[in-house]
């Protein structure tokens, strides 16, 4: 199994495990003696469960989508720079550009931008390389802001669900004439506990996914800058 599919399998399995364990904990905490499905527990969370479940799917989708995109664009061929420079030393600019296009990675795009500017001042070439590398890194970060927002929004929605659950408890007590038996407040307790737990789960998943992706982009950025530096040194090297 390839690394990208191993990650997808592991991530989805971890997400399912986290939700399942939390639902089981909620069921145990509620002290229910009858068997109850996790789906039924989710429905007891009230209306706030709709946006929370929606945010969960959005976060998981963007985490996996960005991971696959970064894996594709962040492929780093250690020999690409040398192969491009060899073509340039032979005066074959078209061949060097073809190598960059066939690589289909961010490094290939950056090197191609430099190859197309050969003959111009080195300061201009370096600026073009820097601009193109920033474009490639920004494209990798595209949509990650949504994941970051979800990591902050989800726990707050869970807190709103908690408040609604407390309001429901007081309403049920008032409606029952002041009866504070556990049966009277069960619905509010379910809503309070489930929305809080779900909000934290979604927030943690989004938080971990966001920082995982950003760390991969930062790591690739350092490697990309090193390859650009080698390319700039190579095109300034006098050809015998």
C-alpha cells in the first residue's frame, strides 16, 4: 500500500475510533442500562449536531485532499537540478525546459520559470525563482485556512450546544413543576454532553490535520530553497 493511501486509511480509522470512543463514554456516563446505537446518541445532541457533523466531513475532506495534492507536488527529484544544468551546459534550453515540464512537481515549475529567463541579469532570475516558489507554496496552502477555521469554530458550536442543553434542562424542570428527577433532565443532559464532546472531537481533528499539513509544507519549502540555490549556483558557473 502506498504512503498516501496508508495515511488516508490511518486518518479515517483514527477519526472513527475517536468518535466511537467518545460516544461510548457518553453512553456510559449517562448510565443507560439499555442498548443504544451511536447514531441514536448523535441524534440526541439536538440541532447543533447538524453543523458539527457537516464541519467534520468538510475538515476530513480538505485534510485528505490537501495531503494528496501536497504529496503529488512535493515530490523532490534530487537529480533534476543536475539534469537541467547538464542540458543548459550543452546549450539545449528546450531540452532543459522539457525536463522541467515532465517532472510535474513544484520544483519542476520553479526551475522552468528560471530556465525561461536565461540571458537576463541573475538578480532578475533569482526574483522570478523566488516568486514562482512562493506561488507553488501558496497553492499547497490553499484551503488549509478552512481547516484552521473549523478547528476554532467546532468547539464553540459545541459550547453553544451545551448552553442550549442547560436551557433545555431548566425548561423541562419548569414544565414539570419543579421536578428535578433524572428522568426530567435526561434530554438536556444528552444534548449538553454530546454536543460538547462532538465539538471537541471535530476541533481536535481539524487542529491536528492543519498543523500536520503546514509542517509538511514548511519542510518541503526548506528543501525547495536548497534546490533553487544549487540551480542559481549552477547557471553562474563558467562553462569550459
